[in-house]
C-alpha cells in the first residue's frame, strides 16, 4: 500500500473528506436551527399542513438572551399566529403574490409590512438617553452651513400637492445623522414623521419632495405616542408605510412595466 492508506480501501484523504462533509452538514443544521429562533409559529401556504421547519431537527432548543436594558427574551417563544393579512393570493400555487383587499399601507401588506417590535425607545449605548429625538430636544444638533436646512420648507407629495411644512428635524444621536423630518399637515395641523432616506430636500427649489405617497395618504401616516420620542414599533410602521407607497401609492405602480 502507498503511504497514507489505512487499508486497501480507505486512505487519509478519504477520511478527511468525509469528516469535512459531516462537519459541513452539522454546520448547516446548526445555522438553520439558529435562524429559526424568530418567526414561530410558521404558517404553511397549504391549509392544514405543518411546515417542515416546525418539526424535527430544525426546531431549536429554547435559549434565554439578556438584553442591554437588563430584561430577558426567550427564543423561540410560545406565541399565537398573527392574523391573516388583508390580502388574497393572486394564484392557487404556494407562494403566490398577495393582492391587497384594503389599504395596504395601513394593513401592512407586501413592502408595507412591519414587525411587531417591542414598544420601547431605542437608547444611546453610553448614556441611556433616547437615540432618535427632534432638534428641540437636542439643540446641539445642527445642519452644516453647506447643506439646506429643511425647517420651514413646504412638503410636496408625489401627486404634486403641497401637504404641509417641515417644522423640525429628528437626529440619530448614535450616528449623528438626520433620520426623520417632522411635518405639520396643512389639512388638519397634525404632526407626522417622514423618513429622511425616502425624501428629496431642496432639489430644484426650496421644497421637500416625497415621491413615496400622495397627498391623501399623508393623512394616514402612523402617529407617535410621544411627540418627542419614537419607539421601535413606530419606527417600523412609519418606514414601512412610506416604503409600501413605492408599490401601492398609485394603481400604476403595482402594474408591470411592460
């Protein structure tokens, strides 16, 4: 036998390869178990069928996580399935796209979907102070002289209608970046937030342009429970509302390009 052979049928290279295959299979199973900690219980597209991920080897053991604020979370955790979305499948096959039956921006359908995050405020790691606040709460935040200050600018929706005026800007203290614009609506005087990443400030005039939603949809932007703070669930809902508008704001947007 040549060097490296264990028997006439096995050699070190074969054993090494098999060990690698076993290790790699175990790694895949471990990763799949860990990434299934969230999202339980899973719901199958086929009524009455239990998804494979909820049975057998892919169900991870419960683990307790200690969060930054001292509270603990267990995952996976026992929770009831969320209510069915207000939408119907466009086809009879599993995974068919959903067609909204109501207002998809409010109902959380498709790109307007959001997670039911804990209704707590994100805080700065070092100080424990709220992370995202308006400038009236943190006056040390300012706009560089080279950039336009949006406060006082009119806000234009995607249909060209002026819907209100920017009254404040919301800063992320952890990253020192503009997160939201606070807008006072002309229709009812209500203050709402618009994600800074989805708007255009002062481009081609002293106007803030929002192409995500139309003027009527500004009236249904999710409200804040505290005028000077925004919690995690509110962040998800507001960002999802504007993101969903890129598909659902007008009927034409949800139709094929060709």
